[in-house]
């Protein structure tokens, strides 16, 4: 009886604290705006009340646990709620230290509230699509609050909430569009916050959360395990966990190798080894996650003719854009090839072969097209340099957002070609966005089948299922609908040329990050519309669609067929 009461009390506290945490996170965001200045006393009292509720929650859970010491050991992170009490200690007299402490306390409050809000969300029994959307949104909000702090900007700069939300969205959605120069507006702390957000967005919030749970030895409920399967689209739970561990290992191994390569490539570019290591790590993470953020004001323009930089960054971008499942298939095949047990040459899965072929074709076609249209505008007489510029822009246009040539000076045919490449984007399960290479391949094959006498859509001696074709068409139509509506809104509210707005729109929804230079001059309404595009592009139209229609009853009947004229 007492045990049931404790369970009910624990459940009640989780709901109350979770709802309060969600409210508190948004109140903290509002507190960072100039509108909240007249209500500072109210917010101080509100934060004190929220803090007391969190502390009471921690204390009660310790008291009702079977083994208080074991509970404290297993939930040591709960004690971060006590850190804000430091601001009231009499020994803190130094004004400069107090200012820094207050900002650290705000970061602690963000983490505490976000974690408690996540506990509430995980207990709501939401569909994986809705859970993913909510997780991304709350993480973006938390990142935005941190980016408004003076602690993360250079002297004299104060980031507005809209600009902070834009930067946080761009980082979490691994896009790279910026409204404030990352190199000069944000200091080392701010840039470090951005690269952490990029890493979270690149890996995926759910993947990273599951990894932390596994590392911490935390046992997962059946509901959480089912969620992991749905997110990773795996048939078995054990395989889903293996995929997660592979994703984490591959990410850090590739980023480490890329950073080491950039350190040697840039050893003479920066004055100290410390700066070289810092910038190399930042760019390696940003490139592999296809984010496009740079600690240089002009992206990779200072290295535009450096072969090592171009090929290392292009390699990171391509690997990050292939997709973790394709990469796992490739590494498994290599392991099999070099093992002593099996001597036959392993065959890659059809999806992996499609990904590799389409990626190669798009890179080569993009390189040839850009070279043909821009050969006279690159500002170099060297054919080798022009080909290098064309190659890198072809690679980065589809997924990443770095540039070694000025986008704003490129001709309209080149911009249209880049829009096409951005729209197709990277491969499924990757850190990049866009329609995806496999979706494009299925649609292309479907079109070919439509004008031939074949009964089925076939590729590599395999038949593409009707469900897959319907999914591809759904993704295409969703993308066109979202792009059409938001492009119309952007054209209405922004005074820039249509080509610039179209380029910005596709860059945002494909999470590329290239721009003709209008991002920083967008109105607040325009910035919000671009944020929506980045958010949709990162999560994918199918995820958004599943979240909207989940719960509808399955149809157990079929109407009579009717022929409708097409074309």
C-alpha cells in the first residue's frame, strides 16, 4: 500500500516538475528579451519558486527511495539544481566573477529544465515522429538561450533572441546559414557551444540520448527500446543498438582523422598550435556533420587552392553525406573481404550501390556544369585551379554549405544548377538534408518505367516495391508543397531578387547553408520562415507528416477503380 503511494507520488512529481520545466524553459527564453526588462523582479521570484520546486522534488525522491545512498549515486546529476544557490553565498564579492557565475547558473538552469522536460516528454507515450520533433525543438530553444548570453559573444555584442534562435536552429539542423558572423560575433565559448549543437544535430538527439544511456549503464524500458527501433528503422532491437554504437564510433573516428589532417594542412596558417588544433577540430566536426559553419569570416576562401584542405574537407563532407547505414554496409563488406573465414568478394546492398552511384554521378555532373558555366568568372587562368573550385563547389553544394568561391558573383545558370543539386541533397540516414539520393533514383526509375513497356520499376535485378515508390512520391510532393508555400511568403515579405530568395529557400530546406549574401539582411519574419524551412528539412517531410496524421484509423476497404486522364 505504501509502495503504491510512493509510486503515485513519484509519478505526480514527474508530471508537475516536467510541466513546470517546459514552462520554465520558455520563460527563460522570454527573460532574455528586452520586453522582460520591466519585470525583472517578477522573473527573479519566478525562478526562485521553480528552483525550490526542483530542490523539493530531488529531496522527496531521495526520501522515498529504498536505498537513499544508492539513489543519490545513480542520480548524481539531479544535484545540479542546487548550483544556482551559489549566487546567494556571501563569499562571492567579485563583480566580474559574479557576472560569469550568473551566466554559468543560467546554463545550469537550462540543462536542468531541459532534462526534466525531456523526462516528461518520454513519459507521454508520444509517437516517435512527434517525440523527435519535440526533442529537436526543445534543444533548439535551450541552445538559443545560451547564445543570448554575453558570455558567448565578443565584447560589445549582444545577440537578440531571434538571431540566437536562428543560429541555434541552423546549428542543430546542420545547415550553416548565419545572421551573425561566427568568426567575429561569437567568442571561443560561443563557437564551442555552436559546434556542440552541430554535433548533437548531426548525430541526432535520439541517437545521442540512447548512447548516453548505454554508456551510463542505464536500463531502458520496453517503450524506449521500441522507440529506438522505430527511429532507426531496424527490425531487431539488438541490431538497432549496434547501429547506434557504430554511428558514434564512426563519427568520432572520422572527425578525429579529419582534424589531424587539417592540423597538418593548416600548421602554417595559424600562429599557434593551439589555434590550429581548435580551428581544425571545429571544421572537421562541421564538415562531417555537413553543417557549413566556419570560424573564418569568408568560409574556406583562404584555402581555395590548397589541395590538402579541399580534399580533406570534401572527403569529410562526402562520408558524412553517404548515410550511416550505407557506411556500415561498406565497412562490414571490407571486414568480410579481408577476413580469413570468407574468401568470396562481398556484394554491397542495393541501397548502398544506389547511394554510391548517384553520389558519384551528381558530383561529376555538378563539377562539369559549374566548370562550364563559371570557367570565365573564377578569377584564375589555371585550369587546375578552376577544376578544383568546380569540384569542391559540386561536393559542398549538395549537403555542406562551405564555399571556396563567391556564391554572390555566380551566374544564373550556375545558381540554378546548384539549386538542383541542393534539392537532391545527401543520402538517407546521413547528416545531410534534401530530397535524398535514393528518393531521386526511385523517382527517376519510375519515370523511365512510365515511358517504357516494363511492368515494374527495376534496378540491379531487383524490383522496387509499390510502397517505396509511393513514399518517394509523397516526399517529393511534401517538399514541393512546403517550398511553394514558404517561398511565396518569403517573396511577399522580402525585397530581394527572386533568384536570391529561391536560392536561400532551397538552401534552407535542404540544410545546405550556402547563400548569395542576403541571410543577415532578412527581416525577423523572413528569419522565422527560414527557420521553419531548416527545421522541416532536417527532420524530413515524412517525419512531419507522420506527426500530423498519426492516430488515424487504418482503412479496411477499397472503392471501385476509376480511370483518370494523365498528361
